[in-house]
C-alpha cells in the first residue's frame, strides 16, 4: 500500500509559506493534496498569549507533541482530528477530521523543531527571504488580512525577534532546500514583482543534474540563471540562482532537465505550465508572479514525485 508523501514548508511569520504552498498544490492538482498549517497547534489563544507574555513562535506555545503524533499518523495514511486556530478571531474553533490525500503539505513556524517531526517529511523546505522583505510582506498581510495597524505589526516583529532567532531560524539547518526570494538590488524595490530566487540545494535529497546549465567556456556570473557551490550553515551545498528577468528559454532549459529525469513531471508541465511557465505563478499571488517562483514550485514538485518513486 502506498503512503502519502509529506512536504514541509517552514519559515518565519510572513516568509511566503502560504503562497508557495498554494502554488505547489496547484501544480500537483489540488484534489491530490492535503494542506495543513501548524498554527492550528498553538497551545494558547491570542488573549492567553498576551496575558502570559509568550509569542506564537515559542515551542512552549505550541502542542508540538500532538503535531508530531499527527505527522506520524498522516505519514502512514491515517486520519487525524486536527485542532483549528482562527487567525481572524485569535481563538480556537471545533477540530476537523482530516484524511490525507496522496500528497500532504505541512506549513508552519516550528515544523522541524523536533527530531520525530523532522523524520516524518520526505522533502523539507525552509523559506528565508531577507528580513527587510519579510517585514514588508508581514505589514502588508497583517494590515490587509488580519486587522492590525502598521505600527502594531512593526512592534510585534520587534517583540518576536528573540524567538525568531532562538527557535525559527535554526531550523534552516534541517531543510533539504532553502528558498530565498530577494529584490534584484538593495534600492530597487520588488521591481514589479520580479524578485530573484536563491535556492540552496543540500545533498540530503537527490537533486536533478543542473550542471548541464553550466557552460564550461563561459563566465556565468552575468547570466540570469547561475549554479555554484557554496556553504550554508557550515555545510557544502549547491546554489541555484534565477533572476526575475530570466528568459523563457533559460527557464525552459531547467524545466527540461527535470522533465527528462521525471516523465510524469512533463505531463504536469504540458498541462499546467507550458508554453508560458510563468503563468502558474500567477495563480498564487501578485508579488511573486515570476519565473523564479514557477521554477521553485517545479523543483519542489520534482522532489515530491521523486519521493513517490522511491517510497512506493
Ligand atoms: C504570526 C504567525 C502566525 C501565528 C500568529 C499568531 O502572525 O505568522 O502563523 O499563528 O503569529 O498571532 P495572532 O496574530 O493570531 O495573535
């Protein structure tokens, strides 16, 4: 019997988790995907948190043991009775019965904080935009969708900083892929949504052979698609960078490398993505409409499908 394939998307508040999660679900086919947000495992509601003086980022503020149990159940294809936290009211709602589909995407703040939880994932992604961009995204989301003022959001960011540093950022080390969307240059803003992406690819999962995009005779440093060796948290990694202004041709090369290795991905690309690869990104949110986002979604999808082959 096949079991669900589990993807983790972890990162700080407003790092782009939901946008990426929805995009990947779109590529995999929403009917094949179960989405779980670990905010539902908060131990205290908004009022209690304020009274106690604890932030949602602190492990003690979350039922990580229950989250862990649920992850193990989902991995073996079993249903869970998931708590529900409402961002609207800041309170808990009745729990929901959730049966896992073929793919399960778990997004949240503390998904990799315990060993047992980490063991449940097939693919682990960590989102790390520059802090200035994250602050901007957080102000935008929390003022538009969660009823806070800009001052409140900035004050909250400052209050949470020690917990971000202590509990959120260290989880980067456990990820297979670190995703950082960033503006092309310091003074250029988001440039009409054309963010670049930097993907740290750790050798903890088998990546497609992207070395084919390197031309031995050329200096690739000026290219809009770059592959290099680097270090991340002290460990050797590959780094793939795709600029927002990359051409469809350049992006297609990367797409082909993955599709050659994974024929089923080709079906998805033909159906969802080609001939305009960027189109798929358009379904997920305005600020990230770009080839970098579309390619990031595709690379993660590649790994989900690869995990299906390995484990079934
Ligand atoms: C941040 C996180 C959320 C978390 C929330 C709790 O905004 O991104 O995931 O649930 O903090 O705070 P709240 O605004 O709901 O009291």
